[in-house]
C-alpha cells in the first residue's frame, strides 16, 4: 500500500466514496496546514503577552499575584472545557467544533484588547480559553486520524514545531508590538489571525470525523470534571491564601467522584479505563503534566527579571527569550521524525533529563548574571523541551485505539494546560510571597531575583521527578 492510500481519513457516511488516494493524500497535508496554523495562534499570543505583562500591570494597577491570572484565567478555562468539548466533537463532528472554536477565540481575543478594566480582561481571557478548548480538543485528534502510525510522528512533529516557532516569534513580535503600538495590539493581531485561520479551515479542512454519533452526552460527568479541575488548579495557585487548601481539597474530592461516576456511565465524557488499563498512556500523561508544570512559568519569571531587574525594554527582553523557542522548534522537528524510527519513550526521557541540566544552572540566577549565559541556558532548555514533546505526544496518541483519539487528544491537551496553570500558579505564589501585595516596580529587584531563583528550584525538583516517571514507561 502506498503512502497516499494510508492517508485516507475516516469520514461521514455521506462522503463521496470516489475520492482518489492522491486527492486524499493532498487533503491530509491541507489538514495539517490548517491545524498547524491554528496551533500557531495561541502560543504566539501567550508568549507575546509575557513581554506585555509590565504594561498591563501598570495600566490596570495589578499586583503580582493578580497579574499572573491574566495567563491563568485562560489556562483554567481551556483545561476544564477541553475534555467535554472533545467528547461533544466526537458526537457532532470534529471539524464543526474546531471551526466554531476558532471563531469564538477570535472574537473573545478582540474583546481582550478592548477591555476597560483588569477584571474585564480576565473575563474575556476566560472566554477566549473556551474557544481554544474547542480548537485543541479536536486538532490533534484530526491529525491522528489523517496520518497513519508510520507518518504520525512526522505530522505531530511539524505541529509541535509550529507551536515552538510561535513561542519563538511571540517574544520578539510581542515586544515590538508592545513598544510601538501598546499591549492591546497583541490581541488585535491574534484575533485577526484567527479570522484568517477560520477562512482557511472552511476551505481546506475536509471531513467531520464523527466517532460517537447518536450517543448521549454526559452532563453530570462534565460538571464534576470542570468543578474538580478548576478547584485543583485554583487551589494550587492560591495555597498562600486562606482559600487555597479548601479549594484544593474540594477539587480533589470532585475528581474522585467524577472517576467513580465515569466508571458506571454507559457513555462517559472520558473513559477512565484508558488510564487504569494502559500504562504507557497513563505514564506519558504524567510525564507531560510534570514537564509543563516545571517549564511553563520560566518565560514569565525571566520576563519580569529582564525588565524589572536588568532594566531592559520589551524588545530587548524578547530577543533573549526567543532563543529557547527557536531551538525547541528545530529539535521538535527532528525528534518527531526520530520517534517514528526509534523508541519515543527513551527520546522523551532524554529530553527531560537535558531540561534538568538547564534548570540546575538557572537556580543560581543573580542580578549580575551575563545575558549571554542566560541565552545559553535557554538554548539548553530548548533542546530538552524539543526532544521531549513530539515523542511524548506520539506515544500518547499511538497508545490508544482509533475510537479514543478524540478523548486521548483532549486529555493530553488538558494535562498540558493543567501543567501550565500549575507552573504559573507556582510562579505567582512565589513572587506574591516575596513581593506581597505591592505593584511590581524596579525597586523590588532583589525580591524579584530571589523569587525567580526559588521558582526555578521548585521547577528543578519537579523535573527530576518527571525523569523518573518518563523512564518507567
């Protein structure tokens, strides 16, 4: 069987059965183009916003802890909605939910740029997270359906490389936009890009991939899941306050009830047996959770350090932060291809081990650390992240049956976002501990430097645990 015949996507019954293998092969590549374009938008905006945080904080007089919620509000929304919405996509069509998610994300992102207050900005960020959940709960599943195992790592590697390219472009372009046009421009550019992706998706993305047509949607399980995950993420980010531990306990209890409910439900929103009976799937998810929890807050902390401690403007700070994502983009392309030929578990484990080396040096960050050394350490971290991500995603998606692609992609994305939210929660908690309720200014340079070092030390400990979890596969 030639490669083009292997790329036939699973379609609705109404799809023209006369479609040729050559045309279907082209459609798979067009689908990759659409998903990759969507995958570029969100990380671009997230990394660009890291450079705009000081201006946003000054505009709305936000404290350090509240400023971290500009990112966390979006992450929580995407995390709690991704699994239920991916289940809905399996029932009504992944393309349909994907396109509506792009539209919602674009409109809400425009609204972020028009926010009149800090609270309004947090609310619109939460709504844009719902659109992102609709996109990323379906995108990876569509790619996995389009490409067979022999080329899946290649396709997923390209998609991950695009994400890292967006992370690379974000600090530079975000710094330029913030410096010349203001922080609002980041949201307007991202929203406009979303409209372009929506037009491309409607023209180029073919098929619906309806895997669970006619099944009943589990509303009870969805509510329990959302409440539990929101409680855990919020509770973890607020451990330094009075509400942290109660929310964490209640969230954990809700997730336990959710798991018991799902085991008895005929059409669960998430099949928990995938975790109980599939060691590779479960350990790969755990490794991803730890990896993102140990890495997502690095750019946020370094952005504050470079601008408040070293006195750089957004443009120059962005030029330094761009290094990590550039290296990640190249390494994820290579590791994605290699994961089709060699053990993806070993590749992922080696990637996380390299990340340990970079974090171990960042722990000694000081007010006088040379920028060249910071760039070198970011390059090391970029190698580690790039080698880890594509093989680990390939492991997750290849360890489940075709009918579970949607759920596997959604839970993988949720784990990623939960890890990012935990990482930002750690960063926000540490900096709040040292800076208190004071608005961040260069006068707090000693507190910001110490907060960064403590944060990186926590991340290092998490990454060491992650190496162990990854190796146990």
